């Protein structure tokens, strides 16, 4: 699993350097809220130190908690400093998550005889076909996917294709604009930009449990849903569904003629469980969940057809995965095993907190995965 992040780290640590330490902080800046988690290493185990989330809506003009925002780095830096102060996080060994939407992840099949030193010329040329913006607008990183049978040291996948040995190279293209935005924000928050990671890779660390088959991770955020299929720690498919949990709040607000914040509370309290007061709410949520599930199924089917492999498990994560009754409803749409992410199960925590951590876990899976990166 870690092998994949090594590739990504190569890209970012070459710019920033990423020292390992006994205490680490993961920072996930979502469109609706910032999530932070601090963990420490004790006796070889990762232990939860502190964590917290801060709604960004209150820093925007609307002031609505739960609302999707698009704040400038200055305001984001202020919000970040506030949440770090509130959670008493003092360690500067921070890792910042980058939204998967600002990156394009794809796999190139290249002739195996290409020398590693030539990849810097070959890959940008090949990558152009996959990137809808000028190649000069992105930073590229790549990672040669190791052969399964070996420990990753050889670092080449050899597949017979028309008699020619090929290697698979995972390529990540990140918009330079995004890198600049996030490094500026960290500087303004007086934090060292010592490590960055794309959120999909943090998920791999925090929600997978060494499954030996392909797994679909469905991250239902406020603005969008991120769909990734991962096998042996390698992201084989990544798709974006243009629908998130805020769409459900907006549907409730519109249909019941309620202000956004009231609708947001009703969504969180009721979820898919009907109440005498608001019997229509489950159906309003289901319309949007059904769209997300349809897109998830289409992604799974396309993957299974292309790779001739079955997706054995679907893990729901992101704040939207906390919707009450989600698993029961999802069972009607999927044949695979279904689970809600439980990232805090990866770290030790006080017994009295464990029930809360299990419930709130999906919201923190990126932040926890980021922190784990720094101490593993
Ligand atoms: N108990 C709950 N039931 C239903 N929805 C919930 C619950 N708790 C949080 N949410 C929703 O989850 C969303 C926030 O999730 P998350 O923190 O993963 O989003 P984000 O990271 O800010 O967004 P994105 O990843 O799209 O940028 C909000 O729309 C919020 O209403
Ligand atoms: Mg998110």
C-alpha cells in the first residue's frame, strides 16, 4: 500500500521534503469544512491525540454551516489557524490533502525497455493525450507499478501485448494553480509546506484493510462524490460524480421551503428514516443518492469489463456516508459487500470515545490517512 504513496511523495517531497516524526497532523480542506487530526506514535502504535472539524460556511458571505464554499487562501488560512487552535494542535509536522478533483490520475502502458532516465521525456509526451489543459499548466509525477509477484524492488509490470513487454506507469498530473493556492495558504497559516498528498491516496491508507481484491471507495463530500477503484494499493480507476451531500440539503430546503441551515439539520438528523414531521425527507435524499449509486455502478461495470475482475467491496466515506439508513438503502443497488469507512479503527483511542469515532469516522478518513502517512 505504501508503495503507491512513495511515488507521490517523490513528487512532492522533492519540492518540500517530508521528515518522519513521532507526531503528525493531517489537514483535509474540503469545500464545506476543514478536518484536522493529530496522531502520535507510542510503542510502535499510532495513537489518536486530537481531532476536529470546522465548517467553512461561517467564513463566507452566506455564513451557512454545511454550505459549499470557494474561499481565497487568506480566509482559508485564517480558518485553518482557528481550527488548529481550537483542537490544540501544535505540531508543525503537517500533511495537507489536495483535492482529487484538481488532479488527473491515469495509467500509461509503455514499452518495458524504456530506461528510467528517459521517462522524464517520454511521459510528458504520452500524458498530453490524457490531459485537457496545456502540459505546462500541470506538474507531473509518476510511479512504475511493481509486478505483483515481487516485493516492488524490480518495479516493472511486464505484460505481453503483441509480443512486446510493457510496463504500467501510474501518472498524476496536478494543476500548478492548485499547488500554488495550497502552498500560499500554508505559508499564510505559518505552517511548513513539508508534505502534500492527493486525497485518494490518503483514503487508501485509512479505509482499506489489506483486501486482496478490487475495492470501490465512494467519497460522498459536500460538493462532489469521488469514486475510486483500488487494487493492491493502486488506483486503477478514478471518476468524479457531480453530486454531493449539499444537493440533498438544497432539495430539502427547496421542497419544504426552509432556510439552508434548517434543511441541513433535518438531513443530518433524519437521513433516510421517515418521521411524522417530515415524511418526504427520505425520498428527497434518495433521488440524489440514486444518482450517485447509478454512477458508482456504471464505474464498477466499466472497470469489471475492462479488467475482467470483480469489485468485491464498496466502502462509503466522506460526510455523506453518515446519512442515516444509507447502507440499507444501498443494498438495493449493489451486489458487493458494503461498509461504512471506520478510519479511526486504524489508531488507538480512549474506549469512551470509540462509539463517537466510529460514527464520525467517514468525515475524517482523508485527514487521518494524511497523518498516518507521516508516521508510518
Ligand atoms: N449525519 C449526516 N447525515 C447526512 N449528511 C451528513 C451528515 N454529516 C455530515 N453530512 C454531510 O456531509 C457533507 C460534508 O462532508 P465532507 O466533510 O466529507 O465534505 P467536504 O470534504 O467538505 O466536501 P468535498 O469533499 O466535496 O470538497 C455535508 O454536505 C454534510 O451535510
Ligand atoms: Mg472531502
